[in-house]
C-alpha cells in the first residue's frame, strides 16, 4: 500500500505544499503567478526527476468549465 505524508505549509510558504511518497519520493506543489508547478524528487536528491507545469490560462479555462 502506498504511503503519503503531507507537510502543511508554513506561515511564510502558503503557496506550496510538500508530499512524501513511500519514503522515497518528495513532491512539491507550488502555486505561482504563472500557474501550478509540480516537481518530483528522488530520495534526498537535489535535482528533480520531473516537472509538470500548468499555465494560469489553462487553469482559468478549467475553472470556467466547472458547473
């Protein structure tokens, strides 16, 4: 079974959250002016394994399509 550990944002970092998966991967989710950025890191790695960026335009269109 997959294990997720959520780290709530600190007062000065309300625009981001961190999730640790199976004690192996660290995932950061950041809300930036340009949209959302999701980075995945290996265990204690400094370089990301991959990044997903979703533009603010796409997020706005998605919100408009919601009922």
